C-alpha cells in the first residue's frame, strides 16, 4: 500500500518554508524541507501584501528543494483570524456546517458573509434544557485567505486545505499525551512578527491566541534606538556574549526591555486562560519558532509563568528521509519547522 504524502506551507513574515511528510505503515517520514527568505514588507504581520513576490519565492523554493508534488496545505495566522470558545446547540455535523454562520453571526468581529468559518468540537455539554456542543470557533477574513491562496496559485501550486497555524504547531511540538494525564500544556511558536499560543490537554486545543509580536520587533527597537543596520541589530540580539560587553550596554537594555514586554504578553494570555477556564496549572510550556531562540527568553518565561519551559522537537516524531540536509542543517532548521511539519501531519 502506497504511503500518504502531504506538503505543509508556511508563509511567514521573514520567509516561506515547506515540509513534505509521508506516512506509510505507521511510520512518519520527513522527505523534504526547505525555506527561502522574503524581502521586508512582502508579508506584513502574517498577511500577504505582495502576492507576486511571495509567488517568486515559492517558485524558487520548489525549484531548489524538488518537492514531489504541487499540492499544499496552507497555514494562516494574523490579526484577521479570530478564535473563541463558544457553545452552540447540538446537531449532526452536516447540519452544523450548514447553519454555523447563522448561529455565530453575532460573535464574529467581521461581516459573516466575508468570513471563512470552522468549529472544533471539544466536548458535549448537557444542561437542564439543552444539549450543547462546546468548542473553538475559528473565523478568518475570506479576502485575506484568498489573497494567500492567490500567491500560491501564481507560483503554479494548488492549495488543497487551509489550516490554523496554532493547530499545526500543536501537532508538531506539543507533548504526545493522548490521554491528557499530565495536565494542560502551552505551546508558543515565536515568529518574526506573529506569535501563536495554544493551550491543550492531551492534544485537544483549549485556548488559542495570536499575538502580533515576534523576534523582529525587538530587532526593530534596537535599530530605531541605536540607528544601526538591521543585520547588526539581529546579531547583537542573538549574542549574549556581545551584549554583556560594556560598549553594548544600551543594546542590552533595549533587548532586555523588549523580551520583558514580550514575556508579559505571553504571561497575560496564559493567566487569562487559567482564570477563565478553571483549569489546572500548566505542566510545562513548549517553545518553537525562530524568534524563540533569543537568549534569555526561555528563562524569563519560566519565571513568569511558573512552569518548566522546554524547546519543542518537531523532528523527534519523524523518521528522517532523503532530505538532502546534513545533520547540522537539520539541527539548525528544526526550531523553524514546527508550522510546516504540523500542517503536513494534519493532512496525512
């Protein structure tokens, strides 16, 4: 029996990344992975602003990596995506899909006819008079989604499905605990301009928040305050030895302030979930994404949310196929791979 193959595509603020995964005889194999950088401003806060430039990067990616197919699962995450825990009347799945927009029209912060909707069922709730479904309502701007799909089409590719980036990160980097015995866990993927937070138990998402903050915001603060080139500011941000030297004290203060503000945003999201859900305390927080590698971030988060912080290992669930990547390259790209790998895993 032939395996099932899927390609996950992440169009991020700083680059496009794709992973090809095959499932065969219970084994999940990473066949291909690649990334191509994007010019500044082509994707703004997770939203495609220049479809032609994105298409050109995708063509370059497919040409260099030699993916076996042109069908992709596309991830989305930006300010035009809305996720909220809601209760709706119970009904069969087919009827629920047909009537969803009428049931949630007052809950969505955009015209309902301009939204793409999905509902992720978490549990069935019985009250004295009603039978309800509790779940996560996902609404996204139709035009935003179509704009991303157009960029994919311009590259000669085909979007077979659109998935929420936070769900992809959960699949790839979350703890494999299907019974949910260890308690709730937060998975935080830090991108260049967008950060995805998802809290789950046993792989079932309970809370999602999208922050328009990322690693490039701290770099931009250093550039603005010190008037140095972006590449120099990025190098400073990532080198604790340089920041510890006296001549870079101003840069160190700016980076530390930026990290503290970022940590406060994540802590606020976690505290909101715990306060409104009545959940048990977090068992741990998992970090992924290129922005998560900022020195000191994991330690600051551990102190702020009062739980162990670890880095996700999306490749730990996979067998390495003929990726064409050397072992040191695999180690380098693993923090960046959670989104495309999780998108592909969701499809297979």
